[in-house]
C-alpha cells in the first residue's frame, strides 16, 4: 500500500516545501466527487425540509382503523394516530373511553413517545366488554412541545 | 512500473483507505447507534440545528484529520484535510444510514425530516470513527516489523494460537458490546424484527466483520503471517469471529438482563 503511493513520482506544486503526501490520484478525485455529492445531497435535503416545513403546531388526529377483533373474550380496537401539523409532538396521550348507557364502563390510556410531522403510529386498545354495545370514544388528551 | 499497474494500485489503495475508514466508523459508532435517545434527538431536531450539527462535525473531523485521519498519508495542507473531512463525513453518513435502515429506524414510512435528523446525529460518531480509523486499525510499519522480529512464533502450537485468537475475539466482543447488551434497545429492536430481516442482519454483520478483518489485515500483515492459528484466512476468520460474537452476546444477555 505504502509502496504503491510512494512509487509514483510526486509532482509538487510548491517545491520549497517538503511534501509528504503525493498529489491526489484519479481514484481519490473520484471518491472525493462522490463524497461531495452525498454530503451535498444530505445538506440539500435538510434545506429542502427547512423550506417546505410548515410553521404549524401539531395537528393530531386519531381514528379506528379496523373493525373490533374479539379473541378469548377480549375486544381489540386497533387505531392509528397521525400528526398533520408541522411540529413534532412529544408524549402524546391517547384516551379511550367506553360508555354504556351514558356511564363510563371502561377506559384505557396510552402514551406515544414521538410523533413528528406526517408521522403515523398504530396501536390497539383492549376492552373486556364489547365496544359495539356502547359508545366508544378515542381522543388525544395532551402532548408536550419538543 | 507500467501505467496500468499504477492505476490498479491507486484504486486498490483508495478502496483500502475507504474500507479502513468505514471499519473505524463501525467500531466507534455502533454503541451510539443502539441508543434511542440519539434517535429521539434526531427525530425532533429542526433543520437549522441539523445544519449546525453538520458544520460542527466538519470542524471537529477537520481538526482530527490534521493529526490522524483514515488515510495512510498525512495531511499537511489544510485543503487536503478538508477534502478528507468531506470523504470521512460521506463514509460516516453512508455507514450510519445503512445500519439505521438495517435496524428499521429509517424506513419508507419515516418522514423526511425525521430520517435526516436520525441520519445526521448518528453519523457524527461514525464520522469520528472514520477519522480515527488509523489509530484503531493500523500500527506504523516500523512497529509491526519490530513486533514480528521479536516474536518468531514458530514454537507456538497451532492449537494454542487458535485459542489465543478465540480469546482475543471474545475480549474484543466484550469491549465493544458491553455497553450495548444491557440496554432496552435490544429487546425493543428485536421485538419488531421479522425472520427474513434477521437473515439480512446476519448477512450484513458477516460483511462488516469481513471488511474489518480485511482492513486489519492490511495493518498488521507481517504480524499476522507469524500467527499459527487455524483461522488465518479472512473468510474462516470472519465466520469464526461471528460465532464467537454470538456466544459472547448470548452470555452477556443471560447475565445482564433480568
């Protein structure tokens, strides 16, 4: 390796200084070109994300994705939550309440760590009673600003 | 010396430099890759902070490249160090991105800003590792020669040398993995993984290990030829190191998890 680089005569741009490093080979220029492209792409995407970022607070929507699934006497209610706003929401609290005849029979809560712009997360609430017999409410109760 | 040979040497040398850089990046960057706090910081960082992180990485790695660097040659001009820094950052970003995809932290559903945040924050330790690769993975040629002449190594039995290889692998595995194995990220990542994805992770581990063995091979070629163990070809060495690592991981998981 070392020999390979020392073998080629080293043309120096400034003969007054001692040059330990030979001038860049074609291979080094090619990798430098590719590397610059990669970095430029990353920086460009950051700037693009910056330019298109909407200055909106989080807009959190939650909805039930599938029908209720019953297994072993338990009722699974799958849901999906998404953030249509511009900022990230932290510690998003989701509450599910099952009301039968106007009184809350069962409730569940769940915390989602992070929900950034356009991000979706899925989960499920589990009830002992059939949610189809009563009124099921899924709602987001709170979040923290990042 | 013919021109074609010179050119081939150039490319081989460049490839070798890049592989050494990437290996250093993996060695240094892996523990932070398995840290969910870094993912979170990346997820919630805003674009100006990401640009600042890129600039800071550049500044730090530039200073490192003035003294260390991943190339065999020393950078004495600032412009060389700057160009090497760009390359180190690109190698770091590619490696970090690859592992983030492998760990399913970045997938097709990840929003752009979040993916960029994770990538940029995780690529900082990788880039530092790339810049330190020479310190990790190579001794100076003189040093190697001294060691190999001081250690004729012919009176060691093959069996003994093989055991010392395995022991070295085991110690290395412990040093790198001890700060990963007791963390919550492992069960968390494992719970989300599917069987085909596991096979992909195994394939990637083997390739990365092979690259590191290959890079280390260039550093200590002479010393290695003195070694008498049965695992002296890069392929068998890689597979042996993978098996030893699996064993070490199993032992650590048994002892470190409740």
